[in-house]
């Protein structure tokens, strides 16, 4: 943090003062506990680096799950004017539209536990997970694959993998407008095409949770949540397709930034004007990759619904399995924001952050107009997760909130701490059944590797960005 | 092996050291393959890898990306790496090995440019490269 001037504004906000080459201030949402986790990090410097990019509107922000990323910090939110600002592939990240969806069930935990071992084993067998996982049974190619890139979750509905009712439970109805499959390279298609309908590895997961606390009964009712209910969380993204799209365009923008006279504090922040050829091409490719991710999560949800039908009998509709919400964590979107008393058309980058629209927002589907948008906050695999609702205070974050607990330990350090421990047995002693494609992944993802998600949520709710609706406790999971 | 893992909260860093910049390119590719689990003891195939960039820093990232793609997507497992040509704007190398498609240990999403700089320290070329995992 050397060279940065930092001051606490209130119990939930820290400001990084504007010093050259910053064009604006930094604003980090952090209570005291979160602030302590930043002491050994380079994340605040990364917030300051983003503040140096051209056309930034408002502060360079970070949500309380902030941690050291590459280029942008994880948890970063930054808006750039569509007229004279930039778009940056590094501001979205390699896993484009990595995101999370929450599916409700009509089942109580007591309905599931008698068949839990069979259910978990079936989910593990039916949902491809792990390093290099592919899904031949759901493979599509040619024009059909282009439609995946153009239509996202709408493709899954069109092909009968998902009911039409799932669509209004997606951010942007499961399809980012402006996708350009022609801007997706052959390498990206080769890398990602076989991976449609796969979970992947790393921090991606499929998790069964029980709603163990309802904090806001009225909003919970509006969301369809009740205590004791089983819900399913799925966390994955655009797989190799997104990785390659980002890589292709970071490469192109390293030289584009120089051509456009943009000084980069870190080459990973490579960017180009939103209106430039490079900027438009990246946006088209990124939207296509985001749509791949929406379709990918819908296909995984399809496999989960089929598995529940096999194990419990009856249709998924009869089992009460309906989507609560599906949202993006890594995305750049064209949004109209309010800043300095003006409405500005901006390209809002969220890297490890999620959208959070408040009650009454016209962009919400009718079902969430009264409640606000569900904000899904997965914690680590041993403690808890939360469902929040967007609140009016989210105007100051350009309607953004945290996306999870945020890592505390490096993967290397987590593995060292997990050495000699039986993580599966530790989880089982907490009543959590886990299956993992890789023991190494499980070691990297130990609960100690993450911040306490309660601190993250307390900061968001304390700052008025979101309100707490329900707390979830994991009881079964598949890790990649 | 002349690389060490460097702590990075979200991902993995590898610090690679070699007497010359040419050897640094070879050792970095070897380190990447080792982290991915993409090394093998033998192989009858050989693949030429080329990359272009504006300077050695960018060339290193592009070269490693080509190796990553070959290992992850093409299923190539690497038994040997030689550098044939390195200029200010281009690199060509040869990877020996086989297209066995043997399972990998780790999924590396990308080789990043984050804070990358090839430095000369105590007569050695040194680079710390952050991999997105």
C-alpha cells in the first residue's frame, strides 16, 4: 500500500485519495475486519491503477470481497464513459460471465437426506466436472453453436433444456445484447466448444444448501424462500471459450492502447476506447462468451433437474425446482448510470462483482419489482452463503454488490495448510457431504482460504447497498 | 527445477530464472507444463511453436500461451523444449513430446501480463509470471 493515501470515511467505506496518475479517487467497501485482510495485499494499488484509466466516471470501486487479482482487483467495479472512456478485457477477466445461479426446490432438507448419498453420487456422475472436463452428450457445432453465442439462456429454452420461466430469473434475461460470434476466434471455439455443459475446476462448484435463517420474511416470501428449504447453487462460467476470448483481445489491446495514446500502469489493464474498432470487437466477442456462460449454467441446471427427477421421482416442476436468479460476476455492460447529477451512458466493468438493482427499478422483471434483485453471495464450502436484495443505496456503486466471500489465502498457502488433513472428513464432521474431481482442488478451496462471508455481507448491508434476506448452510457439494 | 511458486491470492505466480533470456523462455515453458501436469518422459512427435509481440515481455506471454493451448486443447504432452529463434518481435521454438491427451493436474486459464517484467538480477534473467487458475 506504499504511496497510497488512505482514509476511512465511515464504518463501511475507505477512500484512496487521488494522486497522479489517478484521474479519480478509489472507494473500497470494507469494515475494520475486511480492512485488516488488505494489509498484505496489492489490491488497493490495483484499485488506484484502474483509477488512472481514461474516461472513468465516478470512483474506482471495490466491493468488500476485494482481493489481489491481475490488472483489476477482484471485487472491482469501474464505469467508463461510452463517449470517451475505455473497455478493458482485463477488467472483465478470463472467465467471462463466471457467475452463479440459485435454483429453488420445494423440498425440505428432511426430504433429501434419506437419499442424499445417491443424489450426490448421481450429481457427481451426471454433471461433468474437473480439469479438462467435456460433455459429448450436449455437444453442438456449426450454426447451432453460433446460436448459443447469440442467444445464451434463450438458446437453452429454445432447445427445450429449460422452461421459459427461467429467463426472467436471469440478469439481462440470460442474453447480453450485441454478441458477435464472428469476433470469436477459431481458437476460442476449439477450446470452448467441447466444454458446453461442464462445471470446470478451481473454485467452480455445485452445492446443495438449506435455508437456515430468514432475515426478511416478506422479501424471502417474494423470492420463494422458506426456512428448512433446499436450494441449489451453481458457480461456473464460459470455460475455455471465455479464457481464449479474453486472451485474444488482451493481446490485441496491448498494442491498441499504445496506438490510442493510453498509458498503462500495468499491461494487464490493456484497453481501447469503447467506440474504437478494437473496443467494439472485444465487446461483441465478450458478449458472445457471456452468452455461452448463460447457456452453460442452464445446461448444468438441466442435468441437475434430471438427476433430482431420477432420484426422487416425478417431474422437476412437481419437485418445485425453479430458478431464483442467475447473475454475472465478470462482465462489462453498457448501462445508464447516474453521477454528478447527470445520467451517463457508460461501460460498467464488474470483475468479481455482481449487479444489484433496487426495488422499483424498471430493468427488473415484474417478479422482482417489489423486492429488488436477488443478490447471491456464496461463501466458502464449510460455512455459509447469503441471499441479499439490491437496495436503493446501490446507486452509488452503479448498482453493484459483492459476489462472494473473497479469497484470503493463496492457493499455494491453502494447499500447505491442508497438507495432512482429511478435508472430506472435516467437512463431513460439519454435516457437509462433498465429492471432488481433484483432491488438490479441494485443498485449495478449504474454508480457511476465504474471508468470513459474514464480514462481507455486513459491509454491504451496513453501507446500504443491499439488504439481507436469507442465510444458507451447505450440506452437499460437487467440486471441480 | 529452476522455478519457484510465488504466492498470489487469486492465482499462482511462478518465478523463473535462467542465465540467458533464451533459456528463460525455455524454463518458463517447462514450468508452465509442470504446473499443468503436461510433462512426459518420452514422445515421438515434434511441434513448432511461434509467437509475435512488441517486446520480450509480450513475447514471453504469447509464447507461453501457445504452449498452454497446445497442452490443454491439443492434448500434447511435452518431453523437451528448444528455442530456435528469438528476436525483439518474434519467437520460434520446438516442443518434443506426444499427443497423448493424458489427464492434466491443473487448469490454467491464462498467462497474464500482470506486473510482468524480464529483469536481469545477478547475471541471471528473472521473470515472475502470474497464471490465472
